[in-house]
C-alpha cells in the first residue's frame, strides 16, 4: 500500500514538473517574442523636411518658404517632435503692396497608435504641439479710392508681430526604404496670443496660416531619414 502511494506521488510529481517545464518554456517563448518585438522597433532620431510650404507656393506664387523637422524615439510609442522654418509673402496689387518675412518653431509630442502591432515600420501618429511665429510686415503702398473726394494714398511702416498657438495633428507614416519614411498629417491650430497687430493683420502667419483666423486647419507632407542609435 505504501509502495502504491509512493508511486502515485512520484507520478504526480513528474506530471507537475512536466507541465511546469512546459509552461515555463511557453513563457520563455512569449518573452522572446516580446523582446524581439521591442528590439525590432526602430530607435533613433530623424531629420526631415515638410513639403507643405512648397505645395502652398505651387497654388499661391506669392508665398515662399520651407521647414525642417526632427522626431526622436523616446520610447516604443512616444516621440518628441520639433519643427522650424520660415515663410515669406510678397505681392503687389494696384491698390496696395504687401510684404511679410517670418520664422516659426513648433515643439511637442506624438504617440504611435500602432507601436504594439506587428507593423513595426508603420505609424499612426497623434500629436500635440506648441507653436511660435515671429514676423515683420509692412505695406509700402496702399490706395483708397474715393469717387467724390480725392483718393488717399499712404503706407504702413514695418512692424514686428508674434503669434502663439496650440495644435493637434494626426496622420500615418510608413517606411518606404530602409530608414527612409514618408508621411502626411492633418493639423488643427488655435492661436491664443497675437501680439503686435496694431495697424494691420498679417496675411499669412508662418507655420500657422491665415492671419485673419483664430483657428486654422492644414496639412503636412513629410520626408524623413532616421539615424538609428539602437538596432
């Protein structure tokens, strides 16, 4: 009887060891998969260009500009983003001449909604940024026609403006060649400080858009090259 009990204990112990080893092996496999997944996520920083200003120039020849950006892979799903550029406006009409020259900078963070998926080289980015633009503008000539009295001519001297805004953005990004990414995003921007607009509202605020609006929408089209620090 004692021998039978002993054999039973040995049998149960062997089964427990077997299933325990099986569970541990399965756990190791899962950990290896997770580790492989995390190690496969591209880590580094990117240098890129935003093609929104050249696209705007194609439709509006009075506007010229360009901006450059960087994206730093802080964690597997979070990115620090920064962008800086300039935008100039110059046009001459019969009634007025207008010029504006300005620069802008934006900083913020983005989260990748696809970071835990298998598509490690594709991103769906949602972000929040703060923007600041500094610009000088002037109207070297303007004409106010009057059908009864004499026409009035004048000029508005150069003034310096500053505009602050918050924006949210969302859009996809994908790797088309090794470490080379292309993407586009939709932006909603809302200004909360418009300083220096004493005589004339800006035609265009660099990086923000229409100077008559407190809220603007826009698109960005980006080309980026990633410089990895972890493979």
